[in-house]
């Protein structure tokens, strides 16, 4: 068995490796501004839809989609949570973008369903109200989803 300074140096080196691993896993993220932007855009699109102007709704939808498409390719993989580091692709599940986009599609369906129910009850501005509800889910749920991705990555590294 190794004793003395060599054992202490080995232990310190292993602790340093673990600390660096934790730092790298912590950097797996989708930037905070992405979730906020999607939430705000969702509310704006809902408000535009409640104007009942098909041209404004179509234009808003195209603008929202174009803006999302212009940034999504860079941030949805979870590898660029900060400007400091780009995490290796094999550390983050390649399915993260599909899960995020699938979640957004499901939330669009939820918005439509909730707005339909509100319309049936003659509530004013049903799409705006639905959009606020869904935006809250996006802003809170997005970071929670990424926390799960980080936990999975931490398990992948140790196994």
C-alpha cells in the first residue's frame, strides 16, 4: 500500500479531477435567455392571436419561428450554456434538441387546448391567458429539464 506524501498527492489529484468534472457537468445548459425569450415570444404571439387579425397572426408566427430557428441550432444541444466552454458532444445526449422541440410542440397543443376551453367559457383574451400559463411552464420547466440532463451526464461520466 502507498503511504505518506504519494498517497496524499494521489488523493488530491483525484479530488481535483472530480471537482473539474463537476464544473464541466455544471456547464451543460441552455442559456437562461433562451427560456425567457421563448416565454416572452409565446406571450406576444398569444396577444397577437387575440387581435383576430390573420395577417398579424401569420406574420407573428413566422417572425417567432424565424427568430427561434436562427438561435436554436446554436443553443439547443446544451453544449453552449456559457461563452466560457463548449462541452464535448459525447457528454450531452444528442436527443436534447429533439426533447426540447418536442416539448415546445406539446406546449403549443396545450396552449390551443387551454385557449379553446377558455373560449368555450367566454373568457376574454383566451390565447393570451393560455400563452402566459405556457410561458411560465417554459421559463420554469426549461431549467428543470436541463438539470435532469446534467444529472444524466454526471451518471454517464462516472459509469
